[in-house]
C-alpha cells in the first residue's frame, strides 16, 4: 500500500494484517481522489472506519488541512499513528479510538469530506449516514465504499446521492450535503 499523489507520493504505508482486513485498492483510491481532487485542498476530512489510515493520509498528502481518524480497533489506530508519524502528518491529525456511532453522537466537529469504509454486509452505512449528516458542511462530500449490490438510498436526511461507480465487488457511492433542502 502506498500514497498515490501529493506531497507524500510513492511513500509506502504500513498495513494491518489479518483475514478481516480489506484495504482499498490503489485503483479505487485513485478513482475516489480523482473525483474530489479540487475539494481536498484545505478541507477538514473525516476518515471513519479508518483502518490503517490510508484514505485520510492520501487526503493529507493532497493538501487537506486536518483529518480526523476514527476506528474502534486500537491496533488500527496504532498503525495509523505510525504512518502519520513516518510521513510527518501527525500534527494535522486527530485519532479517536471509539465506535463510529459513539464518535458522531459526541463530537461537535464539522467536515467538508467524509470517507466511510465500514465492514461489509452489516447494515452499518444505513445506521451511520443519518448521524453523519449533521456533521457535514454545506456541499460537503460523503464517500461510501461498500459491497456491490447494496441498495443505497437516494436521500438520507440532508445527504443526496450524486453518483455511484462499480469496481468489481466494490461500489463507491458519493453523497453531497444540501442543508437548505433538508
């Protein structure tokens, strides 16, 4: 796993080991960041279900001002911290060891971009997206990575589905926050 573009381009990242680990492929990561490349500079980004932190680190490499990493696994956040430290991005990061829903219910932070890659086939997105909506800035972008075949709603509170792209077994659903329409 490596950083694809930006100030840390080409740098290798530590990864988590195990059968339950499903890192985002370079192809999918490149597609996601190509679609939001002009929104990332100076953005406040949420990497929910962050794992090793590769998506948030990619955002920092491409100019995000701050990334909040949230994961319930201490070993995941430990690897994220190591990656951030190695790349010099730790000062621009907040790490939270907690469940995603608990974080969203307790934080007052607002985000320009949120990247969600929860465990598949557990109904997590349907539960998390309504909680996330109130933490998104106007015109904020929510990127959801999920299994192909999951029927995502067109509207969730103030989030409106803008596009979906399939990459084999993975689909990326992109929502935009429209507070005035909620």
